[in-house]
């Protein structure tokens, strides 16, 4: 279960806007708060989000060199990866590094018309750092075996997430149960539209393997990054302290977690 000893400091290296480290809106008497352990840092810009996220990763590894960390793809974490690549004071050697999700490769000969998430992770971070890297493409036949590796030692130490405009986390699309296992999923039409310039192009994936909500929620610390006004509405919905978590917005289950840090530039 959750181990306070493994939690790292989230002291910001930069000053958050206005009141600084904020908890979500105070619940009123008539509305119970569903946000248990949320620390929401509202930062001035995407650069500050990247800086704070980098700080949290560095603190995690300084505190526990053999930590297990799960990394996302997407445009949001690019600034964090750029900063992590510059840091030569972080010792990654004993760390265990996991992917959050990966496209299932369709039957397709020749070069892929898309970037795999393994390539993304290699290019953005993993080829620059030490540590043991785990690639999800090796687990298409047995997602449960991947989940067992991630959740070894009572869950990962740090899971880093972005958020989809429909509230998805990893590829847990709306409708995903909070105890959903790691599994192969069909990509939602909206996700294919968001992720591919031309979703009708032949050879693009229709399925993905994703870490399930159960494994994500077993993390000792969850770090969510959300930047840009396009994410403001879904973040407000997901972390509304006055509404119960809902399967229609998978990110809303994070409200039930004891240790979530949310970094936004809004
Ligand atoms: C993808 C990934 C998610 C990611 C989300 C948002 O589909 N499966 O892990 O968080 O999209 O991506 P972006 O940061 O580009 O908005």
C-alpha cells in the first residue's frame, strides 16, 4: 500500500502563481470533497511546468535511486524531457523505467507511417540516461506480465501522466473502470483524430496496449502535467472536488488517490 516514506518533496523550484501550493477548492458543507490528496501547482507557463516536473523526477531518484518510474508520450511532457536530458546530476543507473502505453503494430510491411512510443521514449530521454528500460511492445500477448513488472514492490514510485481532451489517461478511454487491468484497447475515433494527422492513412494503428487504471492508481505518487487552454476544461471537470469520480472521465479517479501532484500553466 501507499508508503509515505517513499513520497518525495514537491517544493517548487519556482514560485507558483498567486497563492502558491494550492489544494483544490474548499468543499462546501453540502458538497463532500472527493479530492483526497491533490496538490495543484498553478505555474506561470509551460516552461515552469517542465522545470517543476524535472525537479520532482530528480528528487524521486535522489531519494530512491532504484525507483520505478512510468513515462508518458505526447506533446505536453516534451519540455520536461528536454530539461531531464540536460541534467547530468541525476543518477539513473538503478532506476526501472516503464512506458505508459504503446500502439499495437498493425500488420504492415516496410517503414511504419507513425512513430512508436518506444521510439518516442528513446529519442526524448531513454537513450540519454541509464536504468533498466521496459518496452511494452514485448507484452502485446501478455499485458498482465507487464503490469506485474510495473506493480512489483507494491506499485510504481512515480507515474507521470498527461491528459486527453476527453479525460483519458494513458489509453484508458472514457468507460474505463478504476480497477481496469493493463490490456489491449481499441483506439477511440477521437483519439485517432488527435494523434494522427490523417487517420485514414493505411497502416496506422487501431489498437494500443495501455497500463490500466488499477496499476496507475497503485503508484505511490502520480504526477499529472497539463498545459495550454485546450486542457483547462477537462482538468476542471476531472478534479472538481464536488463531484464523484466517474468512468466517463477516467482522470477523475485520480481524486481518490492519496498523493497526486497536478502541474498546470493555467
Ligand atoms: C495520448 C497518450 C496520453 C497523453 C495524451 C495527451 O493519446 N496516450 O498518454 O497524455 O495523448 O497528449 P498531449 O500531451 O499531446 O496532449
